[in-house]
């Protein structure tokens, strides 16, 4: 494999060997690969990440400037700004304490946390916590930093319901546990044990994830009917620590597989008896979640997600009788986006629940009476989307939330708003043309607001949380040095979708040496997963592979078509049982509109690439729309939704598994291939079963199709194909869209 530094040798080396290879394409490869380094550290007063200092009204942040990093403290109350500490004194003390020389503007410290009195701050350096006393700048090393371990392995298995340790009651008098598949309790005073259930066994047992009532008089355990496990097997062909291959296996439930059935049951500790809870209304479940006792121990609630995701309920169980009552009944003729839009906030004092729903066609908030199960008030409404709830003030009965689509322009831009529980008093808290990100102080009196667009750098201000009024400007990003590099910022572009009415939004990226007199092939980066929207909305100095690919002589685009999230329910519903659609009718119209405005976009040469769900989409482009998309590179794709993880695919493709799965399958439709296709996948992909790509390869071979395939030993879920896959993708587009031979990497000097 060629090291990245070898690319800088390409132009001279190729010329010296007399290879029939243009100087310009060699320069393009070199420029593409050096773009990340060229654009690095060229944006100042940006990327502000405020850290509020307790409830003092002070906030701290790091600020990258032309002279290096400075550390700032803001007093939100009196609107003052100052240096957080003397960086020269700190650097000198740091050298004495660590033996390492440090420049004041390039301090090698991270995770700075100030004490509330601002007399000292903690920081991390070389896996240790350190404290700096600002009275004398004395620095002391403390305990080792506890890093959260990562295995790098996805875990799609169902929870082992027998794996939890015994659970002690809130009053510490009892310990509940599972023995011989049944519920037992033990007195912590006299150690006497009592069996509470008698019907548990190997085929249907009680869960060890036991939940005590706050008064310690009741407990809940679910009777569990476990499924048969779906195991996926892997062979690592080339392990680093031995010659012979290794075998691995993981639990990996797929669409149509059985899932655990959990039936909550109630137990009375005083009477030492089980109170039966009706399970007939929670049959055919996908999941039972969020078992929560009320604070007064009168009842508990849980959420029932019915298989197929068209019924989602909140069910309330009486703590004395075990009687069940549905208090929220969410239904849909397509799907309920429980994985992306569910929101619930219980207000026990007033017997209310704030709940998110798309029942009127847009994601909005509703106020429920949790006793009667009736809707008291639709809190938000209109042709726009509640994106997230930031804060709920139960006392003043107000909600702060993020929303998009209220303001004119790009409907994905996020702003912050406040509204009363009764739906009155909607107030915008942020201002500025772009998408906003806010950080609220712990006392909710102030917040830091940063907004930007892909074509406009960030501005960060301090605001009053009461009305959104601006207190002071903290920073305005300076991108002048970035612009001097020649890099071109993405251009937002909008065109009408398939219905002739709906706006479809995307971006266009051009190369540094862009010449409007030339004709450029177009490459679309696609990820059409229905769980979100994906076109960038905030500023970045460098958009990675999209910018790098552009340097090879392409126009790069990214688009959010119908079937993706964060618009109306109708916009989203296009994906239901129809993932092969991937918004292609909208994408093609968008590209045609862009090419009409910009004739240098050559739509006779259109390529597409993506990874994971985007890999499925990219391959689908040359199967279902081969007259438009001519070249595709698909990495670690889910090429048949029956082969992928259960939750994601049943969420959008439905259950039971029907003929729609085959209709959307790239494997089943491999015979349709026209144009050029490169498939890439990792040997140990634990996100998307690698057999999905291998079955695609098999189907293409059986159909007699020409294609290319890169199999990466030892790699997991590599949505870009890794270093080697990235190179192959670039070469594939250069060869088949530009009609130019890429470098012969076998003769490039390492």
C-alpha cells in the first residue's frame, strides 16, 4: 500500500519515467491529497465550545487565534471578558512540573475545568489529571485519567435478561434476585428468603433487571420469553498476531427474526405475592421499554412498541391492582419514527405528559393528561418540525426547543424557541441567517449561540435566555487565510422535487482550479438513510473526501431527497417499504436544475458513491437509474435489507417481511446493472453483515455482469473503504468519468 507522502512524488517521478500520463492529473492527485494539510488551522475565532462554570454566570472557552490558542472567561452578568489565566506564567510552571517545554499559545493540555471561585483549574495531560492553583501557578499531578474503553465492535445483541446482579430496595431492607428463573427476595435483617414467583423456567423466565418502587413495597420484573439467537460468523483471514485465520461470531438479529417478549409483572413485598398484569394487550411486541415507577409508588408506566412500528403506546399499571390502562396510543399507517423523533417528559405533580407526535403531518409537541389519557393541548403546530426539546420548566410551564422550517429559506436550519404549555407565547430566541447551536447556563439565565452556514463562517454571541436578546458578541470567525488557499466553499442550491412543489436542498462543491469554461463530470455523494437528513448546514473549512474528489476534476454534490427525515411526515413516508427509491427522482431533477443554471456540469457523465446505507443507494443508482448514473462506488453496502440489522430495516421496510424487501434488494435486481460499478467491503464488518456485499458479488457473477470488487481483510465497517478503498474509488472515477488512466501505483516509488 502506498503511503500518503508518496503522492507528492508523483509528478516528477512520472515525468522522469516518460510514462504516458498527463502532468495535470498528477498535479490534481497531489493537490487533492494535500488539501487537508493546506486548509488546516486557517480559520480563527471559530469552533467555540463554551463550558459554564457551575452556577456562577461565568463561562470559559478556548479560542484559536493567529497567535495561537487563548483561554477566555466571560462574566455573563456584568458582560465582561478577560484572559482565563496568564499563559506565560502557566507555560513556565508547566515546564517545571512536567519537564516539557511548552509555548504559551500551544499548550498541550485539554479538558480544562475551572473551580467555581476561579482560583484554580483542572486539566488533562499525558493521561493524568492536573491542578493549577492560580494564586501562585503551582501545578500538581493528581490521579490517572480514566478513559472510557472502546472495543470498536458494534453490539446488536438483545440484552441478557439474567445477567443483572441482585437489586437492593431503596430502604436497604430487601434484596431482590433471580433464582431458578424466578423472583426471590431476601431480608437484609434476618437473611430470610421468600420466593415470589413460581412459573419461571428455561423457556420463559423472569428478568433480573428488577425495579423497586420508591417506597420499597413493590417491585417489577418482566416475564421473558427469549428468542432463538441469530448468529453471524466471521473468519479473519490475516490476523496480525498469528499465521492461521481466526473465527468470530456475534449475535445479529435480522428482519423477520423472533425478538424477546417481555411481560411486566408486579410483586407485593408485604404480602409476598405476585399481582398478575394482563399481557394480552402487549402481544407481538418489538420492545418493552422505560419501565418507570411514579414518585409516589401508586403506579408505573412502560412503553410498548408493537412489531411493525405502527403502534406505540404508553401504558400505565396500577400499583395495587395491576390494572392496565393505555394513556398514549400513537398509531400510523406507515411507520412511527420512534428511533428519531420520540420525546416524552412526565410531570407527575400535575398528572401530565409532554409527548412528540407526527399525527398532524409534522413533528410537534402535545400535552397529555396522564390520568385519563386524553390530549389537553397541542402545544406546537404548523408546517415545521420540532427537532429537539432543550429544556422543560415545569414550574413556569414553558418549553425551550429546537425547530426548523419556521423561518423562510432553508427548512433544515435550526433555531431555538420558547413556548408555553398551552401553546401560547411562541418566541424565537436566536437570530442570524444560518443553523444555530446553543449552550445554556445551568441556571437557564443565559446561553451561548453559535450560527453559521456552509458558505458563511460562525458567529458566536451571548444571549439572555429570557427573551433571546443579545448581551455581547463573543467571536466572529475569520476565514481570510482559508480563502487564500484557493479552496471554494460549498454553494447551497435548491430545486423542486418530483411533485413540482417541494423544495429539495443540497450543496455544490467545486475544485480549487475551477474554470467555468470547462465541462466537468458530476459526482454525487449519497447517504439516503431515512433516520435523518445529511446535507451539511453548518460551516466547515474542509469537507473531506468531497473536496478532495473535486480536485481531481469533478463537481461534487450532496442532496437530501424525499424519504429522508426532518421535513414533513409525507416527505419522510416516501421511504416506507421502498428504500430503493432513495429520493432518486428528486435528486435527478435537482441535478438537472443545477446543470441548467451551470452548464459546465456535464450530466452525460454522472457518478455516485456512498457507504453503508449510502453503499446500498450508490449501487441502486446504477441498477434502477442507469440512464442517468453511469459510474458508482458502493462501500460496505446493505444490498438486501433482509441481511441487515433488524431495528433499522424493520423501522423503514416494515414487518412482516414482505415482497417489498426483494423489490428494494440490489442483490435481486443485480441483473439490471448498466455502467460501471465498484463494490468495497471489509472482511469483519460488524455493522452490515459482509455477506450482503458478497451475495451482491455472487448475483452479479451469475448475471454475467462486469464490475470490480475490493475486499479488505481485517477491516470492519469502512464506509470509505479505508486508505486503499479511497484510492480505488478515486481511480475508478478518474478512469470512467474523466477517461484518464490513474497512476500505476505498482511502479510509484514508496
